[in-house]
């Protein structure tokens, strides 16, 4: 099942590396080491959360930093993965759930998500938190993180479909172009480095794509 959906689940070390980069890109801490004032404007989005390893790592980081005012969204197209993710988060934070940021875990096709849909999901996660009503919706800083599926997509008659873009490319474009995200921290196969560089021409001049090597052979199936 995991292979047919292109699912690969990162090791704890690589999940931590993704979260480290995402927190840095979010600009939570200034050069002086102090937290930025408007943490409510930060939204972390994991487009393909799988069994929740990266999400768990992110929430632990928020807990350790004492940050409970950003917003966290997680999506996955696979209902079994969503169930596993929800169970992981429940078991990991059962006694500290109230200290975590507002969050939502949803079964959905991230590649079909619109900007309006993302805004609605952010508002849904923040529902009941009156302190978030003052946030200017145009000032959200949206940071995508995680690891999208690595294959060309679900198998068709036992074979990968022919597509102009494989799934990592589609997820990058969805995050940066269609949803106009502010930053992306993804765990990607080596072939995606050239895809990220090619994507640069479609992005504003202020954008910069950088890559870092991570530990090899650190993926496993759910």
C-alpha cells in the first residue's frame, strides 16, 4: 500500500532536520535570540503527514520552546495514514494537549487545495480562540514542511502513470506557486534538486532554493 502511494516515512533524525529548517525559515527567533512578537501569524502546514513523525517532531519543538500561538495544519490523502497520525499525536501529547498550538489533521488531497480552502482550514483550526481574531489574514507567514510522496503517483494497472511532473515537483509548485507559501522545508530525493532549481525561474527574485544532504537509507514503510 505504501509503495503504491509513493509513501516513505522519514527517520527521527531526518524529521528533526526538516523541522529545524522550518522553524528557522519561519523566523520565530530574531538575531537577538528572542521570539518574534506576532507568533499568531505563523502557520505550519504539512501537506503529506503520513503517520505523523514530522508533525510529532514539530509539536514537540513548539512545546519545548513554549510556543502555543502559531497554527499547525496536516493533510494526507490516505485515511489509514491519518488514523495512524492522529493516534501518534494523541499518545505523545495526551497530558500536554492544552499547551500545544491550535491544529487540525485532515484527510484531503493537498494538490487540490485552493488558497481559499487553506484560509478556511486555518480559521477552522483557530476556531474558539478569540485571541486569533485580530490576526490580519493577509499577514500570515505560511511555512510548508515534511516529505511529499516520491513516486510519479499511484500505480495504474501495476505501472506508474506518465506525467509531466512527478509528485515532488507537483507538491513544490502547489506550495510555492498555487498557494503562494512563504517557505518550504521538504525532504526530497536527490533528483528533485534540479527540479527545485528549475522552479526558481517561476518564483520572485527574492526567493532562493538551497539544499542540504541528510542521512541515507533512513526511510521505511508504515
